C-alpha cells in the first residue's frame, strides 16, 4: 500500500550503510613487521614498532594534502564529506581529500592492493574491519600505537574490546574505528496482529522459526523472515558461540594460520536452518550483491516481518518513521505512523541473543608517503577522535562511538534516550560492550575477502541450488583453506 | 638513381609508420609479451618479488574453475546477445526499408541506440530491470537477483544497445540489393517470404556475417554493463572473463589474470576465425 | 533500394502502425528513464510505478549536474576524446598513406602486423597496460587516459581503403607537378578522401567518448573521472535518490545524440564501410 511504499527510496540509503557492517576479524599472529625505535622524547616504543613522525607537520612550509580512500555511501558518506570539509575549514596546515573508491569494500581493497608494489597509496584508508591481518602483513601501515606512544597518549579512552580486537602484540594498528553491530529489526504491527509480544524481538533461531510460523499462519506475511545472504550472518553466530573459523587459535595464535576449521556441526546447523526455513516457505533469501536493498524493501512493503542488519542503518530506518520525510529534496508527504512500526533488538543467535562481533570499518594510516604526510594524517585522526567529532559520527553517521567519553556526552545521551534510532543504537552499543567476548572477538584471516566469498558461495548454492548443507559447508571450508594456503605461499 | 629514390621512399614510409608503430609496440605487443611473462610467474603478496612458476600455471588456470566459469558465462553472453541482436536488427531494417513519407524519422529512431554508450545503456536498463524498483522487476525471466536469470537481464541491455548499429548496417546492406533483381522476382511471382529467403538473405549474408563477428567480439568484451548492473553477482553468475580479468590486477592474482587474458585473446581469435571460415562458405558473393 | 513502393493506401497505414510500434519499443527504455528521472522516487514508488512522470522535479537535471559534478566530467571526456581522435587521425593518415602509396620492404608483413593489433583490445591488455601507466605515474592524468589509444589499426585500414580509391592519374599528375609526399597527402589525398576520413573521425569519436574499461582501471580520483565512469559513481552515491542517477545518464547521452542527428550521414558511412559488399 501507498504509505509503506514511501519507505522504498529512504531504505535504499540504509542498504548502502550495510556496506559498513561486517563481521569482526580477530587479531592474529602474523607479520607485524616494523623495527625498534625510540620516540621523540627518548623513551622506547613497544618492541618492533616503527617511529611516528609526529613533529614533521609543524615544519611543513605549505599545506599538506592528505588523501583518504573509503567505500561508504548514503548518509554516512555525506557525513564523512561534511566532516572533512569542516576539518579543512578549521585549520590551514592540512587539506584532506576524501575519495570514494567504489561502493564495495572489496573494490577498495583491490585498488589498495594494486598500488602496493609501487607504493602508490593514499595516506589514509577506511577499510573493512576484516582487513586487519592483510594490512598488517602488507607492511604499509603506520601503527597508531607508534603515534600514541610518541605523544604519550593511551588507548584508555577507547572502547577496550575494539582496541583488543585491532591490536597486534599489544599495539593498536588503526587510528580509529567505525563501530557497528548487527541488530534484529522487526515489524511490531505484524507481531501485534499475530498475538506476539511487540516489545520482544526473537532471540534464538528456534524462536525466529516459531514466530515466523505464527505470522505466516495468521496470513500476515507469506515469508516472514528476509535475510541478506552475507557471510557475517554466519560469522556472528559462530563467534558468539566461541566457535573458531580458522586454526591457529582463530588466527590469533603465534604460529601460522593454515586452514579453515568451520566445517563442523555448528556451521552445518546454521546452514541447515537457512535451508529449512527457505524450503518451508518461511524465509526469503536475498543475494548479497552490491547495493542490495531487497530486504529493506520487503520490510518497507511489509511483505516481511523480521530481518537482521547493521546498526548503522538505524538512522535511515528511523528517518522514515520519525517523520523526517525531507531527505535530499524528496517530498514524501505526511507519514502514516499507524501503518509501519519497527522495533529492533539484539541479534538473534543459535542459543541466545546478543552474541556479536566487532564490526564496521577501521582507519589505517599508511607509511609509504613522506613523513610530513604521515604526520598530517595523524593530526587529522586526532581531530577525528575528539568527542565532538565522534558525537557527529554517531548522530549523523550512525556509527557506535569508538571514544568512550562520547557515550557520556549529553547530545548522545539525549539521542539514545529520546530518539527511536538512538534507542536502537543504544541497544547495539550495549550489545557490543557486553555481548562481544573479549577473548573471542572473531577470526583473523589474511585473505579474509576470499573467506567471505567462499562463505557467500556456499550460502548461495545452499539456497539457490538446494545443495546439502554439510556439503556446502565443506566446500566453503575447502575453498577457504585453499585461499589461506595461496596467501601463505605467496609470502616470499 | 632509382635505387636512392627507392631507399628514400622506404625511409619516408617507415617514418610515417613510426608513430603508430610506437603506440602499437608499447601498448599492444609489449603487453602481449608481458602477459606471457606474468602468466609464467607468481607475484608475492606485496608485488615486490616474483617466482617462476612455469608453463604449468597456464594449464592450472586454464583448466581451473575461475577461467572455465568465466568462459562459460562469456560464451553464454555471446549466445544471448548475438543471434537476437542480428534478428532484431534485420527485422527493423526490413521494416524501415521502404519508401514512405517520414521514413527518415523512423530510421533515426531505430538508429538512435547507437548514441548510447554502454554506461548509459546500463543505467537505462537499470530503470527497467533492477530488482527493487525496476519497471520489469517482476519479470522473473530477467530478474537480476536470481543467479539463473541475471545474465539474461544484463544481456537485454546489450541487445538493445546494439540495435542501432545492426539496424544501420543491415539497412545499408538491404539498400545495396539491386532493384532489378527484386523487381524480376516480384514479376516471377515470388511472394515476400520467398523473396526474402531466396534473394535478400543470400545477398545480405556478407553483411550479416560481418555483423555476427562484430557482435561476438563486443559480447566477449562485455564489462561495463556487468560492472554497473550486477557487479558480477548474484553468486558470481554474471562474472564474464573480462570482469574476472579486471578484478585480477592485484599482485596475488596477476599471474592467473594474465593467463585468463591470454585465454580470452585466443578464444576471441579462434571464434572470429572460425566464424569467418564456417560462414564464409555459406556467404553468397555476387550473383 | 527500397523494394516496395506502396500503392495501396491501407498497406501504407499498416506500415505506419508497424513502424510506430517498433519505434515505441526501441524508445521505451529511454522514455522510462526520462520518466524516472523527472519523478520523485518515493512518490513514484507509491503510485505503483506508472508509465508517466509523477511529482515532477524539473530541477533534477540541474541537481544531477551539480551533485554529480557532471560539468568537469563532461569536459574531461571532451578533452580526452579530442586528444584521441586527433592523434588517431594523424597516425592513421600517415600509416595509411605509407601503405597505400609507397613501396617499401616488408610492406605486406607490416600491414598484417598492424592489423593484428585489432585482436588485442584493451580488455585483454589491461593488466600490463595499467602497470605501465602506473609505473609512469600517469594514473589520473590525460596522458594516462589517452596514450594507449593514440593509434588504431582500424583507422589505418579504413583510410587506406579510401586512398586506394584515388586514381593513379591523379597521383602521377601531382608528381609531375613536383608535389612531395606530404604535399600530396595534404593537398590531394585528404581532400579527395574527406568522406571516408570524416566517417572514421565520427567512429573514433564515438569509441573514445564511450570508453569505460580503461578509465575505470586507471582513475582513482573523482576529479579525473570521465562522464561514463562518473555515471557509475553518481548512480552509486545517490541510490536513495535514483532519479539523479537517471538524469545523469540522460545528460551523458545528449552530446552523442546531437552528433548522431547532425552527422548521421558520416556516421552511417563509417559504420557500413567494410560491412557491405555492393
């Protein structure tokens, strides 16, 4: 019907933000690289870290150009660009140029990789959280820890789980993190009509099934659950239940990571659940292609009742419901609140809800450009991590705060209490802080992108070609092992 | 005397060829050599060192799933776009090949798709078949979100885009059919169908053969439409060879990418030659 | 030749109907693009995707132009195209002249080698060429965008065909008049072959303007995007207001559409050269 159709255009934006969501990669033993060095003030830096040329910027004669590569879209991209403009206007030593390198993180990484041989790299890259191992192995990163040490700053003000997640041998590599988490979004009115408690999101796979069956039986939605077949769907579940995906302590060990180990009962159970839900007509699967917005559309058209997506989508989803109908010049008319009522809750899991991974994006500084550029990048990142900027990044970019003080900021507090999207973000933040197991934050894999491709291929063949779940998992695992082997083999 | 003149002429000739030769050498033949070189080696992760793999890498990649899948998809794309493109072009040309007032307008319309680039055609078709809000989004046969139909949807954009080109060329071919022959046939009692199959088609065959080769080459080079419409998805069902090659530019995959590129080169060459030879026998020259 | 001069009036009307129907089918995609470009996306979806524009935003083209930064992109495309077409004309004219009028050792072999390059499109040579251009630090630059395309065997072939058609007598006469090669080329060969050359120029223009794969490989800064690449980034970054992306596509198509209408004859001649034996 008409009202819900209006959501269509708005929710496209949300889909883009889904690019920012992702599963976590755990820190792993890999080549951390670097050499011993001393900070400007003479104190020794943590072993093996290269020095950070903090002072170089001060000596620069003319404004320094800092190039930032990213792969964000929609409202998040807008916010990023606005922030960059604000920074450029606020000082005259650094001019930041942000370049969108393609709607998908994969493309961003490919372009970055292609530039490594000739050191033709940007100064900053906002890559996917899963890229940690690769970035460290590439030897092109200036660890943030070096700069923190050089300036006598500590990581205490940052979300500890995230810091642990992105640290190698105790050294934090990215200078900042765009944090996000997965939430379950559901249609409250569908729940009401199916005599389900509208304030309770489904918490387990079994619950999702029974709720879906109820909704379907009541004739409210033909296929109540809609899920984008992305790898992090499986990753989150496995990590939440402390199931390793690769050997070498899920990539964190001191040895070499050599193979995928997710060919097990838990993964098969998840795959089976997906296939059974689909075969029983309870689930609409949506392929994970670029700019995929099918699941949002279905929720908007109320042809589906339950989905899972990134917390970064919260603002866009709320933009509709909250009556903010004028986005970018589009006049969507008066909102009919009665028709569409979304709720969000912790992401459902195999045995319980809220099992999460650290996800989103990270900001890496590169070390291949002149000292003055590295210094300028660091200056920009310091500004980015200031509470004011983090507040904006939360309120408008919809990312969860990396700087813990942001949570206490009155603007954020009000937002998280009074605003619908804010409340969802609060749920996501709690889930991140409490639900992510600090000892098991997710796998760390060098060729993470290939692992995800293997997983996605497995899910696609499971759902579209009706492959046996165990076989699909086994194939995905084999492909992952092959990718890891190739990655290790190419280390000469 | 004649000798020096000949030498001078040769020198002038070579001088005139040098500009093109330099470009061809640097950007056509050197890359060919480079592809073979890359195909024989494996780069390390950061592209700072390479290791000799030998000819076995060629065998591995060419029989590997990446290449065979890419080839299968590229060939499917050719099959989806070429015959349909030819037939539709012929139909349009036949329809417009008559004296009517205002026929020029119709001809301009039919030729107009030649003005759209692949990028424009892709965006235009995105309007029609994107799974969320496309006008034909409910036509399952062309759905971009189903791995079994996505390639068809993309192919449709190519077919439409090629209409202008095929129309223009076939029309010119039709107009080259001598009046006397057609009139004689009509007088002999040949109906329109018979005229077409017995006379027009044979006379048109060189043109059609030329077009067939062109369309096949276009189809093998398909990249932009996939890049814009599906990014290779869903489930990799639209990843043509060129798409895979484009995404193999990073150090780790340069070796296999190079082999795939050479594979594409050989396949295109082979198909073009095969077409020439096979169809040339069926082409009717003269009367 | 037209095979049917229709006598019966009803037959004529049948054909008008058929032709109109076919025209509508051919134009339908562009028409729908226009409809979607003008309509407000949310309202359009709400109305059930009709075939006419709803809640028309007449300023969408201006907005697309601005949001997508289309002006600079059109300019970049124009500069790249002019460079490529000019260079191709020069190199092809020279090479065609040599092959058509001059005798020299290995002429046949060299011609075959030149033609062989037609089998090596940029899609095949992409990886090494990108490496070369990156090595020369020419990513995001005009040389980077144009170098691999400064010469083309297609042009050599086409223009050589044209030159071969020049009567021997003309050649001999100008020799008697003391014309050197360049003078003959400039004063006689080119003017006489102007139609063929013009046709080639139009084809070359189209090919250069429509390029996608190569710019996509070597451009990483939005300031250097050509209009074709720009289409993808505009569409991707405005997915929530996709009418902007559609409007951008129409803007991108306009220059060539104008060319098609103005230079139809040359275009057709160039496309049909070598295709039609008649």
